[in-house]
C-alpha cells in the first residue's frame, strides 16, 4: 500500500510539474503614485508577445483589487505606445487616475514609473560575447587615439510654443494647439519624414520632401512641413514648432535616435549621445571565389582600407539634394596565387627589332596588386526614404608585378566618373550598385607601344548584412564585371565574399 501511495505521489508531482511548465512566466513589480500602491505584473505569452496587468492594493492589506489586463502587446512596442496602453489600464484600475496630473510630485512619480515599467516589460537587448569584445576593442582604440570620454551633452531640442500658425495656399489661418512632436535622427540630420507634429485635432505634419540638417538648423527654420493628407495644402514652418541648440563648441552630430518626444507637458529633450559621421578608417578583407578555383587571375586574399569624410550635409531648400557630400581616400592590396603573381607573357605581344611590346590592358588592370586613390562626390539625391543615388568622380594609381620580364612593376592610372545607387531595407540589409567608366592611362615609363588611353566599363553589385547592432560591421557578397570597349577579348568577372568593419567607434557616450 505504501508503494501505491508513493507511486500516486510521484505521478501527481509529475502532472503538477507539467502543468507548471505550460503556464506563462510572470514577474511582478510594485510602484506607487502619491499614497496609492499598485502592482505591475508581466506575462510572457509567447516568444513574440508579452502582456501586462495592473492591480491596486488596499491600504491595510496585501490583497489586490480591481485587477485589469492589458491587450496583447508586441515585444517591439515603443515607449510612447506603452504609455498610452498604461493610461488605458490605469483608468480602469483607479477611476481617480489622471494621465497628466497637476501635482508635481505625482507627475514625477508617474514619469519614473513609466520608464521603469517599460524597461521591465521590454528589457533592453543583451549583447553577445563577440559584441562585448568589439566594444572593448573600440574603447581601447579611443583611448589610444585620444577620443574624449567626457563631453558635454550634444544639444537640446525644445518646443517653441504650445500653438503654431497653419497656412493654406498662402492664407494664414488661426493658430492650432500642438499635441505632440516626435523626432527621428539619422546621419546627423532629422531624417526625411522623421519630424512629425501632431495637432490637438490629430492633424499631422511632417518634412515630406527632405531631411533637416542640424549643423545648419539656424538657417532652416523657414522650411515647411506638409500635412499628411493629399487632399489638403496646409503647411506649417519648422521654426514655429521646434528649436535645436547645440551645446558643444566643437559641434558633434547627434547619434541616430528615434525616440525624441516633445509636448506642451515636456518641452525639452537633451541629446546625450554624439556621433562622428566621418569614418576615419573602414577595413575590409575578402576573397574571390573565382580566384580560389584557380581558373582566373583574381586575388585569393584582398584587403581594402577606406576613409569616408563628410564635406557637406546642407541640402537645397525643401529637397534631398546635396552637392559635394563626401570624399573618400582608399587603398587596396591583393595577394594572388603564385601563377598569377606577375604579368603573364602569354598576354604580351613582344616587339621586334627594338620596337616596344604591347600588352592586354584589361589583364593589366586585373592583376594590379596595389591601388591607391581618391573618390569625390559631386551630387547626392534621394529617392523615397531609403534610396540614395550618388554621382561621383575619382582617380587611382595601380601597380602590376612584371619583375621577371621588365625588372620593375608596371604602373597605370585610372580616371573615372561613377554612378552609385544604395537601398536599405528591413533592419540589417543593404544593396549597392556602382557603374564606372575607367579611362586607363599608362605612366610615362611603361615599356609598351599601345600607350593610348583604354576605356574599361566596370559594373559592381553588392549585398551586405550586419548581424549585430553596429551597421559598420558587416558581411557582404560582391559581383564585379570589367569590359574593355577597345578590346574585349580578356573581359573578366569577380565574385567576392568578405567582411568589413570600422576600426574606430563612431558613437561617443556623453557625460550626463
């Protein structure tokens, strides 16, 4: 009989454990508003959803009353959306609750509670071991190269007034009350459609056509924000709504941020994270899969180092057109398989009776092992929110090994115009295309008779993905094709796989 009881007990224990495993994990957090105490409880519904409930505690008992559940919420809910849902639940839990209390102490408690409870509901993402090591490496580089660790806040956004003027086809209308303002920063500017002004009657205005450059913000206050309704021509001016005041004499661009919020109740927001939109040194290492097969004279190991220096961020009024946006110095070194390490005599037509030789110029370009150059942007313009077109020009000098034939390297220069296209989609993917026309000229000491300028068309397509939170560390695949319009016998292609990263951290944590 004793064994039977033991068996029953074990069975019930197993069943109870299974039931517990099916229930959803819950966590509870207490918070108070004035003299009222509440319990905030979260429930993980599944891997993509989470729910919360709030209960008010009685003054002399731990019993909870008036418990009310929220709706099912996605894990990536914003703080603003959470605040609205929190207010809805609290109004049911406590009929005396006010979303905008007049008592300053309760107002501060409410703001603190929302911030704390949002962090409980949506915990900040934890970094992987690799990401942590990368952060440590960037910190060491910053210390070595004198990066400042204690800088004043970058700047302050402020709401100019509680109301603003609305114009409709040139006719001024009575002022309208502002309900809220949200701002999203990208690449040192307020992104296109990244400034949204919501009126008390829910009319919404945004910078429909262009980003707003923060470096030149003082000159851009008369830019217009258009209403998000194609049936209306109503507009407002940026300077009537917000102001931006940089706080550092050596102006830093604010880092990318999408949660800046202003309202009549919270009229300022200080930016405490800066970024250097110039990339001092981006390094890439890659291999050519065609080269690995041994059939083509393509580098089996290649490295590139590129600097990206922003020279102008000011766009034409109410457009997303920027002239002379950047310049890029670059350097490339290639390691070839031994049989392709120098100029192949089969690609040379030797001269007779003292005449100079001729060489296939496309092949000469293909086996260049060293390259240094400079690319300059002429104009940049946007198509939609996530597509950019660049028109650039550049020049580079190249070396090809020919020691066994001429006891010196062969050097040549490429001049080129370039059209580039970039599109970013989803969270971590980017696609780029480049088209160039190389004007290849041999330097004065090259021992060849065919010294006239050759024309080589280059096409490149690249898809890249960054698996971590830092978009400057990414893996990519790239396809190149080179066509010599003067002699296409030795046209060639490349299929490259590589990894690219920035050696220096771009974001600077600003002291509070």
